[in-house]
């Protein structure tokens, strides 16, 4: 991390002069002030006024970056983090990456200036590269939520994605479905990889050949789920999936809309299962069969783990905690109607 002494060295002034130039510029000669500002800009140094204020108030700060705050899963996860943080006297700075790596990089840079004591984040596809580019952030205790980036030394709180996905597809197979499609997430994201693997395993164990043409990518978003479902369901009736397994609730919302726009009926013509439960999934007609994951508990446990690491004040080998999922069978699945 760039320190005030580094700026002082470049500007050829004392650290106290740098501090005054940045916080009380009227007390410093114009030429000196400009030299300090130029040195600070050259080094990328940012004054940490807010962090200093928080320390004076004996408050602590944690950073949190989620993938999509409008998604019920991420909102609930953030609530879990906030509740645990407040329990221990911490404040949380929340940022929403929108699943966009460039936003994540920008927010990591912004967080640096506030000196967080720890970081919790739902990684994007480029988190590992971003953390490598921000040494001051990489040296913090970091907990990844829901998915992992593969960054050495980082802890994670996840769910049993492979098992949950396998149970969902096994449920469809037990009903008699053989042409089961999947709307999957972005291939480089670990949750998408693991849920696709669970789908594969269930098919393999039932003696059903995996067909990559029955997998379409929805990129974790509602509009992506809509496009992927259209791709799968516009196939000729003899080749069209009789059931769909969808990798998250946002893509499931798009899938439901696609099914309705194609004038297909759930579950008579298309049985539907989604990973992740939401309020709308319970209230839609017919109610959606889901793999429920403990979003609030993921956030709460992740923050509790981070606070524990901070209190131990020593680095520990990275650990991954996995929470269980539950298959909740509702009315969106039934035996296949081979006549369409």
C-alpha cells in the first residue's frame, strides 16, 4: 500500500507537510501544495479521511461486493452480512458489481481509500486478476461468497452445488423425464460449473447420455435465461426438452417468461426446476420446484468467519465451508406428456 511517507519522499517534504497539504491545504504554500498533489497523483495515493474518522469513533469497516443487488439471493446474502457485522460493531460498505469485472475492479480501487479491515465478495470472472493487481486488498482477510475465484489464501462460504443440482435432476428423472435441458450460468463461474456437473452426474447415473445441445447459457441474468430457454424450447416437439433445470432464480424468471411467450404450459408441457428459492417462485402459478439454498446464512456465517479471523490477528490456511441445500417439490414438475 502507498504510504504518506512515500509521497513525502517524492515531494521532498516531511510526512506532516503532506498530511497538511491533503487535509488543510490553506496552511501550506501553494508551490509546496502543488508538489505534494503531483506526487500523490503519481503514486496513486488517496487520503483516507473517512477511515481516519471511523478509527477515531472506534468503528470498524468491512467491504462487501455482491454480483446483483436486485437479485433476491444477493440481497438476502447482503442482509446476512450486515446483521453479523452490526452484531460485532462493524460497518459495511456495499458495492454492486452487476456481474461486470470492470465494475468490480473500480470498487476494489475505491475501497482501498477507506482502509477496510476485511473484504467479503461474490467474485466475478476476473476477481483473481483484480486482487493480484491490488496488493493492499489481497493482504486483507478475504471471504468469498457463493462462488470462488481460486485466489490463494482466500476463504469461502459456499453451498453443496453439485449435490443440490444432482437432486433436482434426479427428481425429474424419477418422474420419467429423459430429455432434460439445462439453462446454465456463465461457464467460468464456479457455481455454474458445479451445477452443470451435478446435472451431468444425475444423467450419467440414470444411463442417460449427456447431450450438449440440451444445455444453453443464460449468464446468470433474467434476459439471458429468457434467450437460453427460447433456444431450447423452439426445437421441434420430438427434440424439445420435456423438462428444464435452471441454474439460478434470475435465469428462472426469464425461463418462465419464455415458456409463456411460446404458449407452453407448466408443468403439462414443460416441467421446471430452479436452483435457489424466492418469494415469486412460491407465489407463481404453478408454484416453482426449487433447490433452496440458505442465502442469509451464507452471508451471516461469512461475516462471522471474517470477524473471527480479524480477532485472531494471524493468517490461517484458507478454508472452504459448504452449507446444505434442500429440494422443495412444488407444482411445476410432473410426469412428461410425450404428446406435447
